[in-house]
């Protein structure tokens, strides 16, 4: 468990409880050395999958100035990856079946790393946006693979592995949010955004080192064909599936909107790029902290109380953010904790309402596709509103409305009757 040492101490405590909660009863045997090597590689890959998006937030004012972009156009730096995370959720299993998990993952990480470097040193806006497509594709394909990897390689500990993976995603977000602004002030936005490609290169090396000893290809040959993917029975006619998808969409609409524009808004209010990046870092850190805490304590099948509580925290925090002059160090972490808890619970809802792995996979694919495609509009709408009004106040008031909608949906998400 050497990777535990890189996590903040409060998170170590939360993850210790998470491990105790999700380990299979009666099976206390430790992982083998090869399995621990694979877990470390999974953590390193997960850390590399968010800086390509998150680092854009503190850097957007400088990028807008360099290429003379509108705020709506600049929002594409995070909206494009969000769209691709939804659009590529369904075809990725076919790619894994056709070419193998290791080849697909290594290619996705390579595309991500190269695209981040190309984007950082783009000479014009066309190259900037084209490279962003590469960043989004790499993130989307790699991210869509890990549920299958966890199930194939750690069948008895899949929930634990996915919890570690989700926490490592947030750790990568926190590191890039916290340090991008500081690097930007010292060395400019190009180095501040391109430097994070090193995480992808480290992940490639780590995965290559465990590839011969890992079990990442077991059971993945049973992944569905492309025809089966698009002809499988998605829960299109199930109202509760739509409610879950809309709830998930609200969470990610808020999450990616805040990631994209919060640092820019506070820079417009007079903060330095480094301090605004640190505020964004507090958002990603508290989002990360909420996931294991809420996951540990929300054990009842009726999750409406927890869902509503998280939505309420998010709403209160967003009201504070939308009010100029209020303390960001209080309201931003509060909104983040609510969204982080809601995200964790939203990911469990498809499992609550299904009876088989196949059913869970279909509901999960449906929720991810609908949720991310809707969420991708968030950064664009906020940028468009900023272009029209000249400030972010109205855009953040819109986020308050979306958070209130999330609260209403939470109340309607009745538990399943099995």
C-alpha cells in the first residue's frame, strides 16, 4: 500500500474505512505482489486523467488573451472532453474486445500525453481546439475501461478498486488545480498546462511495467460486440433511469462549470492566478474528501436523505459563490463537498436498481452517456452568459438553479422494490 503515502492524512483515514467497508466478508487475504503493482499502476493512470481538463481553469484568462477567444469559445477546452466522455462510453468496450485492454489503454494514454503537449504550444486556435479533441478522446477511452479492468482483475474487490480509482482521479484534479496557477505566474500558461503531460508518461511506463504480470485481460474477451452494444436494451423507457441520468447530469453540469470558470471569475474579482488556482484546488480536494466519507455512511437502500443533503450543501455553497465579496474559502469547499458526496451516491444508483452485472452495465452506460452529454453544455452556457453580461454573477446564479433542480430530483429518487 505504498501509494497510500502520497495521500493527505484525512484521506488516508477515510480510505482505511472504505477498505474495511468494501472488502469481501471472510476474505482478508492481502493482494499479491503483482496485484499491488497493478493497483499502483491504476492509481497512476487515474491521476493522469484529469489534469488535462482541470489545468484549463486557472489558465483560461491567459489563453483567451493569447488567442483573442470569446468566453463561449474558450469553454470548449473543457466542454469537448466532456462531450467525448459521453460519446465514447458505448464504443470503448468494442475497442477493448477488438484490440485488447492493454493496447487500447496505452494508445489512449499516448494520445492524451501528446495532445496535451501540442495544445500547450499551439500556434493558433485551430491547433488548440484540435489538440483538445485528442485530450478528450484519450481521457474518455481510458476512463471508460476501468470498470471492466476492476471486474476482470479484482472480481472480489471491484468496489474497493473503483473507490481507489475515483479517489486518484480527484487527487490528480487537486494537484493540477492547486499548482497550475502558481506555475502560470512563474513560467506562463504554456508550461503550466503542458507540464501535466508528465503524469501520462509516468502512467504509460507504470502500465508497461506491470503488463506482463497483471491479469488485466482476464474475462475481458466477453465484452460485447459493437452490434450488441447498440442493440442491448438500454433503460430508455424506465422513468427512474431518466431521473438518475438527469441527477448525474446536474452534478457534472455543476462540476465542470465550476472547474472551468471559478478560477477565471476570482481572477476578474482581483485575485492572483496562484490564489485563484488554490481556491479551485480547495474545490477538487473537498470533492475528493467527500467521496469516501459519504460512501462509508450511506449504506441504506433509500438514499434520498443523503442525496438531498448533498444537493442542499451544494446549493448553499453556490449561493455564496454567486455573491460577490463573500469568502471563497468557505463557499467553494462547501459546494464541493456536496457535489462530491452526490457524485459518489449517483454512481451507486444504477447498481441499486438492477439485478445483474449486465443490467448494471447497461444502466451505467445509459447514465454516463446522457449525463456527460448534457453536462458538456454547462461550461459553454456559462461562457456565453459571461460574454453577454460582462461578468459571471448571472452564470453562477444559473448554477444555483441547477443545484435546486438536483435537490428536487433527489427527493423523487425512490428506492427500488426488490
